[in-house]
């Protein structure tokens, strides 16, 4: 399985999602579990400035162009989890 955070250029990679950092980790795990290679862009800005709920805090997940439809189908079939709020 090929997993990374910075491909050598984006040629051949297509965006499959643009989400917050926490959701990106969940979606990345789902893609990796399905053996779909995934890389991300945009994590550094959010990490440096502690941005998670704004566009600057977004992470773009990229997958190989030939796996894009498979990745979309996987992510569209996912169900949101509503976690209870802490005390």
C-alpha cells in the first residue's frame, strides 16, 4: 500500500475530498483500509496556526486518477458519526 503526505507533484492525483483535519484522518483511514493510495495537501497551514474550522484549516485528500471513482464511491457510502458532547 502506498501512503504518503507529499507526492512528487500532483500529476496523476485527483482531489477526492476537502475537509477539516480531523475528518481527513478518518477518511484517510477508510481509503487506506480499502488499499486506495491517498496523500494530503494543506495540513501544514492548519497545524502551524491551529486552524481546524476554516478554509485555511482544510485538508485536500488526493487519490490516483485511476482510483478516483472507487474512492468517491467508498466515501459516499460512509455514514457520519455523531459523537456525544463531553461534560
